[in-house]
């Protein structure tokens, strides 16, 4: 819906299926109207709806693109502001909200809106995964399988209703640990090749978190021009279950079966087909090519 047309407007995308998107919008809308903020809004029911949304920001004088949703909604919305100077704002309303967590965006929708209207921005890196953009983490292997299980879980919408969305990921881990088969992977980091056997997961991180607060790459920095890499390999299934509590604390990097690294251009191939996810969204299978795009995105902080 439009307010009166002026010099600039805020463009809101609200994911009705992402946690509490509609509830947050109902809290936000009266504030916008009361303050006389000019805006246009789009309501979607799932992140994939953005693939078919006909939206050309170059034809609208947009002050900021604001996402009311989670990491998946942000992921699919990046294509609207790629190669523009339009800043991205977030009012967290997903089940994980790991990108918002990395940006230190308040969970409180009023406080998050206040930051957006203040308009302080920072340029950060993005990850290019084959031909797609990613804000947080690319996962190869077990964590991608868990994301796939979680996204299709019938429990997830129910848990989101009671603000327990993180538990959907925990259930995904428990289900995946008994079905996923580790494999041998080759990872090339800036031209240097390494081979790992019995790999459970590889995380390539622009920011520290995924899965609703799992600190898989504690030292990842969104604006340092590199990605941090975590490889978990040669773990038994019981050891893997014990591994994830360490990840919440960011202490897993000291484990004997964890290798860490950093780089700018990463290529991963595997002995058997391995699932790939980015920002919690499924991107297909290996092989996968990952490149850092330095200072590529303007975000409101």
C-alpha cells in the first residue's frame, strides 16, 4: 500500500510465513502511519515468492529496502538491491534470524524500526555461491541436510508460533545424524588444495552464526574481505551429537576433528553428491564455487 508520493519511500517486504512476520507488520504499520513515513509494502507467504516478484527498484525512489522476516527472506531479496546503493534494513521475524544477530539488530520490532529510520549504514561483504548471493554462511554436507529437513518440518510453523523456532533445527540435527552419510571432500582455498575424509560438514562463513545461534565460525567478520572455514570430519555419530553443544559456545574449533582456515575463493568437490545450503536455503549439490564480494552490500545497523 502507498502513502502519499514524496521524494523517497521505504520499501517493506513482509514474509507472512517467516516466524511472526504478519504480527510484526501489524505492530510496525501504525508507527509508520503515525510518523507520516512514506512506504510501499509487499506481503509474501514464503521466501521463494520473491523469485517471481516483479520489482524493479531502479524505477522507484527507495530510501531503504526493509525485510520483515528471516534469513531466507533476506537471501532472496538481495537480487532486488544488487548493484544499487539502496541500503538493506531488517526487522527480525524469522525462526533463526542469524543475519540480524550478526548485525546486532534488536529483536524488539520498535527498536529495530528506530534503527532503520535513523539510517546509519555500513558496507559489508557478501558471498557469491555459484550464481547466488549469500549473507551469512554456506553449508556443505550435514548442516545443509539439517536445513533441508528443518525447512520441510511440519513442526517448524508450530514451534514458531510459540517462539521456539530454534528447536526445529535441533530436531533436524537429531533426525539427520542417523541418516546422513559423511563423505570425502576436496576443498581448494585460494589455489591450495586439501582433501578430507569422512567429512560431516564444511561451513564457509561471512558471519559467525547459523541454525538460530550456532557459532560455527566464531571469528567470522562480515567486513574483513575473507570467509572463515570450518571442516568437521572423522567424527562418530555419538561424537557428532556431542559436537553441537560445543558449537553453541563457539568452543568446537579446539576439537581434534575440526579444521579451520580462511580465504577469498573456495571450490569444493566431493566423492559422492553432497547437499549445499546458503542462508538456510537449499542451493543444490556439490561441486560448488564460493567467492567473497568485498564491501558489496549496504546495511542499516
